[in-house]
C-alpha cells in the first residue's frame, strides 16, 4: 500500500512493529502529552509508541510499576480519555501502541490506595481477595507481617506513634484497616483510651520492625521490595481480574501489543503467556526476560521475544577492545591491593559470594518459606542446602520440565562448594525437579530473585574494571566479542526471534548508552586510563575503596558534563548496592563523607576540574564514534529496535531514577525540523556535543525501517578486507548495508592521528567492504558509491576511506529505490508533521 506521500505499508498498525519509542507516562507527562508527541515521533520515523505502565499506581509514582488497581487507566496519567487520545493520534498516523503491563505484583506501600490489599488486611483469609496474594497463613500465627516499624511495637504505642484513629490503626503516615468488631469498646475508642496493643493483637496483620523483613516475612514480594506484593496470576480468576482493562484495550483496538514485566516472578510463565495470547487474540507480546550467556528464550513461549537486553550486550561487546582486558584486570588488582579492599576478582567466585549473601540476607524469608514447604521429614540442613542451590543456579530460573539441566548444574556446583551438604542436596533434588510440586514451583520463582539481587544489584557494583560491561542482561566476565561472534548471534536472532526487541537504553539500565560508549574507549587506552585515574585520585582524594574509585570516576568521565546532584545520587546508590564500604542498612558516615567530598572537588577544585575537562575533551570524540556505531548497529540489526525516550540525542543518564528524568521533546522536535532543512541544503551536522549527528543516524535508520521493510528481510555478514579491517563491522539486511567503525582510537593511531578525528587521513588505507555490487546511496550523507558513482566501476568493493569520510557509520541503500537526497523532508515533508 502506498499513500499520497509515497510511504508504503502504513495504515492500521501491523501485528509486529518495525520500531518503537519508549515514553515514560507519568502525571507530569501523561497520555494526552503522548498524543501531542505523535507528530514528532512520526516524523522521526517511529512505527509504534511504547508506553510505560498506565494502570493506576501509588499516588506520586513516576514509574508506574506499583500498580494498585486493574480496572481502568490511571486518572493521574490521563485516564481513559488520555488513552483514547493517544490511540487516536497514533492510529491516525499509522502508528501502533505497545503498553507495559505488570502481572507479577501490586503496590502496597499505602494500603489505603490498594482495595485488594486493604481487604486482605481487614478480613485476612476470609477476604474475597485473599487468593490473589501469595501469603503463608500458617506462619506467624496466621497474620500478615508488615515490616514498617522503626522500633518495637511497645515503643510505638508508648510514644503515641501507633494509635487508633478514625476507625483505623495508624503509625505515622501509615494507615491500616481494623477487622470488624476488633476496636473494642466504641466509647473508649472515641475517648482515646483504647488499648492500641490489644487492638493490634486482634488484627489479621502484625506490624514489625522493618529489619525483620529479611527473615520473617510471609508474603511473596517483588525481589526484596516490601512495598510490592506478589500476585497469584496463575489462578484463572486472578488473571481475569488483573487483566480486565488490559484485554479490553486490545479488544477495543486502543492498544496493539503488550510488554510483560518480570515474567520470571510468575509461578508458570509459559502458561501465563498462553492464557494472555488466548485472551488477546494473539496480540504482539514481548517479555522482560534476562538471558544468561547463550541461554535461549524458551521456544514454547507465546511471545515474539525479549525486551532486548541480550542485543544490548552484543552491541556493547563488539565495540570493546579485547586487548584491554589484561591491563584493566591488573589495574583493578592494584587498586584492591593499595586500599585493602577484600573480595575475589574472579567473576564466578564473586557472584557466588554475593548471591549467597542475598540468600542468607534480604531474601532469607524466601529460603525459610521453601524449607517450610518441604514434605516431612525434612532433611537436616535443608535451609542451608536450599540457599546454596539458589546461589549456584546458573540462570535466572528453569521452566520445568524444561531446564532441568540447570538444576543438575546447580547441584554439582553446590556439592563442590559445600561437600558437607551433598547428601541434603541429593535428598532435595527429587522434589525440586518435580514440575508439579509446590516447592519446585516456588524455587523457580525464587532463583531469579537471588540472581537479580546478588548479581545485578550487588556484584555489578563490585566488578569495576570496565563499568560499561556491568549492564542488565550482560555477563561482565565476557569482556569483548569478535566481529564473527557478533554476526553469529545476529544470524541466530534473525532465524529464531526476528520480532524480538533490541535496545541500548531503558528505564532499568545502569548507564545510558552513550555513557557506556565513552567508557568502552577506556579498553583501548588502559595505560592512559590508569594514569588519569591515579591523577584524579591524587588531586581529588580517594574514598578509601580503590575499585569503587574506579567505578565512580568511570561514571563521571562517561557522563561529563553532568549536574553535581546527579553524581551524588549515583554514588550513594552505587556504594550502598556494592555493600563493601557502606550499606543501605548501616551506612558508613565516614566513607560516604569522603565519597561526596571527592565528587565536590571534581566541581570546585580547579586542578581536578581542569584535569577532568581535558581528559574528557580528548576522550569524547572516540566515545561519539562508538555511540553512532552502537546506534546504527542496534537500529538495523535483526529485531525491533526501541529508542528510549530522548536517546535520539546523547543519552548520558546514570542508574534509575536518573534515567527516568523528563525529556525535552520540544527541543528534539525543533532540532529534527532544523536538521531536515539543513540536509536539504546539503549542510550535514557535525559530530559534536549537540547530538545532531545522532539524531541524523536515528531518524534516517528509523525512516528506512518503516518505509522500506523489504530492505530488512535477511542478515548476511559482509567481509571487510584490508589493513584496517578489524576496525569495521558490516552486514547486509537484504537491501541496505550497515557499515560501522569500531575501536576508533586504534584506528586513528595507525596514522598517528588524534582520536578526535573521526576519519583521519590515511587511517583506513586500502580497507574495503565487499558488497554485491551496484550503485548505492548513503542515507546519512546522500553520497553515492559503487559501479556508477565517482566515475568508475568498483565491482562491489567499497573503500572505507570514502564511505566513512564524513561519519564513522554509513547506511547504504540501493540507488534505484532510495531518494536522491537523504530523506531531506522526512517521509511526509516536515512542514506538515511539525505543525501537528
């Protein structure tokens, strides 16, 4: 189908998107704002809008993952009218809508906001909503334990902090319902003489000190977040109730696809996905699934793929210089020795320790619940053995009967680490391997919790040799991958999951894509980085934790220039998550004072600031080269590329909530219009701090994918030959060819050039990419290459000195079907679109 503007394939949204653009929907940017953004996103080349959760969430929540109701669109996020407006705007422009949903848990931070949780606390097991929650009623005297107190219950009552007020039990700002008839004498209650401890004792819940959550909770949570209670969506009635609005959106044509948050928390993810597919008529569905190493996505799942962390890891690692691994390991060892920081540097040993710490610490209550669920007689040391098996589990979880080999691998490793538990491990295996046994089901739900908290939220902050590798979904022990391995993985992705998402930044990434791209450069210059780090530590001081110093300065260097308060917030979170020199529960005031003093000197001490500015000025151009390469690879590799909000310009966020900051879409709208006008005049943007070059790459790649899907029908690696061949990666997608630079510092060094030069004279030498021949046009620059270009035939050999003369990347399309200019007006003509 072709419209008046010459666009193909538009009209009603296709079942699978060609690309998505993630928008964080919140009270300050609601669904009406999303509707207003459609004109810009359409002009950018986006195919579907990808919305964060829009069900009602806790008041003031910016992320929306603490859902408190399932029957409507959150009024604070625009309500039903906002969704209708967004759907009308998107569908009117031929765009689809993908919505993030949260089936695993609900928000219970404020019981009064969650009708189901309020009912559970008021009526206990007799509540009509009791079955929705995963509560062990046989533990703790049949009461739900709520870890909210800062001291003992008696102290709270004596101080008047715990009180009966307006027919509720209250503790500071917390409100809890009273069971019918449990308040005692009404006259006494009105007079304020009610025995609050006696009233509390008659409730279906027990308020306890917050530190008791680690070992004594009896409700399933999202990881270790007490304020998010697990939901038993595996029950048909609970599924129906929690998906009432969601299924209606699909049925009514408002929403075209769904992104499922944290499926590994569900009792039976495969069954859930089958039920979801049946309920939605087979709508496009993605899962937020983290795969370990070469672990495949379960092929029997009713899903189109993951949310793209696996693709992120591939792109990051193909841009890292493998020669930097040994020097950076040596630097890390020196920093540990100099500051006396303990702990293994071997990744498997490190994560064994951190995961075991989680199993024995903040998730001890989950281990003890597993022990309680075991059939009698329980083997001696069962809790210890369960914790060790969870620690040794090699992936997030199994999906029995699939994945039984992971349990066997965990058992082998557990026996090696704890020979004294071998008999107990062997006794547990028949139960843990029985797909129908409740213990096996819950063990599978728990192993992912231990992995997430022990690896991503602890070890990632201790393994600091190259911070760009400690990213969600990645294996930091895999330092780099060669181009051939990158190609192999994309061939598999194209064959198995062609509609799986690819991404570089999300609301959960620990560093924005362009922070990582700049940090990647350090692998090319490990010796210089060692000198620079020593200089920064000498002038700004040290926290006393050498590996953390490296992590902190990598974040600062990677994101510089960055607002001071953002670095302070990052440092607090990173240091406490690492739990080496300070922790969340027992902060070390002296360490944290030193840490914050180091950060302040980066801004206030001219010697530190000068050194930092000079190094970043030298480093930034190579980082920008990596950024453009990463972006073009991600946007054109197999899968459905997602652009996280704002990342069409440089994305320099750090860990959440920093990566959920508001985005200035009006600025981007103006920049895109100016860019299209400038390109029409033949004025290409420089690769500089404005990010206009990245906007060019993003818009041209997105437009190509949307307007010419026939160009993206296969994946064929292309050979790069010549003296600088290791510095390029190229592939043919069936109509367009992607060419990208890698290891830019080494490329410049070939001719003694400064890395600030994106294409130093002579650096590529005789290097060529071998194509099928014919004339092609670079959609980024409008330049033509090949048989009919530049006055001579090349026989399919394109010299990279010419192809990459302007930018470190090129997107080459057949000249016979590509425009004469590189999409100068956007696919519609920018005047019409920008005016929307």
